[in-house]
């Protein structure tokens, strides 16, 4: 049941974010969310929809700021090992808000699709794998290009302040990608499209898993398996 619940959300996002939002508001999915995620998760999902409505009239720059702040506020960092009992699990926005937790990839996924729902062009936003020098670990952020070929801004859960990439000396870019392809990162965060990468594999696997309804339940939360 949960797989079917989540697949409606995410596949609709991929097809047309606005159609998905309309579907949510005209169905029993939000009411059913309470049964899956409890009162707090239900409220976070409702706040998300209200947030999208309230932010729709803002300009693009404001939307980027608001989305970054919203998910940094409503999602608590938790590793996949702790949350999903898996080494690497890419959650849907609904899952992340429902449980109120996620790792760096989950923050980025939620921000990415929410920005698309708010009308920000997909070619302006990309996932970027980096090395976080402060803790010397791989990390993922979202980057936003205000104008083509300019230094992008970084949406991050580690450093929540929206800064241009050249002001983030704590990050070493590796490569970036979005739903349209994959790019090898250069110093500005813009690079050449490449094939066959862990990022492409993770992205493709997530979409395939959702399309087939193969979603992993949480087994270590207070309520047991969802």
C-alpha cells in the first residue's frame, strides 16, 4: 500500500509537477498520509503544499531562498544507515517530509522537485556531488544558476546560508547532474556532460524503484515498520 501511495506522488512530479499538486488537492492522499506518517508527518506534508501555494507568486530568487530554508527547517539530518537500514537510499520528497528526516541526497531531491513545482526551469538547477572538506566526506548539494555560465549558488543542509559556489571554499566539486543528464564539475560547478557515473546510476535506480513500487519501509522508528 505504501509503495502505491508514494509512486503516485513521485511519478506525477516527473510528468508534471503542477498536475501532481492538483491531484493531491483533489484526492484522499493527504488524508491517508496521516495513517502512514502520524500527526507530525501529516502536518509537514500539509505545510509543504501550503508553502508551495504561498511561494508561487514570489520571484525566482525568492523561491530559491524559501525552498532552501523550508527543507532545512523541516527535515532533520539522519544517515541512510540509521533511517532506512541501507547504505544508500534516495527517498522521495513525500517520504522525507513524512518521516521528517533524511540525508544530504534527500534534502537535495526535495528541494529540486519543489523548485520545479514552483516553475524554476530544470536547466537552472542541478544536483552536485562534492567533498565536504570540513569533515572530509562526500556530500551532495543543489546548485542554482541565476544566469547561464555564471557561478551557481549552493543550496546546502550543512551550511544553510545561500552562497555562490566560489565562496564555498569548504566544498570541492566532483560532478553535477539533473534529470536531463550529467556533467563533470569544473571550478564554477559547470562542466561537460559525461556518461556512466554513480550519480546517474543512483538517479536511474531511484526512478526505476519508484516506477516499480519497490520502496523500502522504515523498520527502526518508534511505530515499527511503516
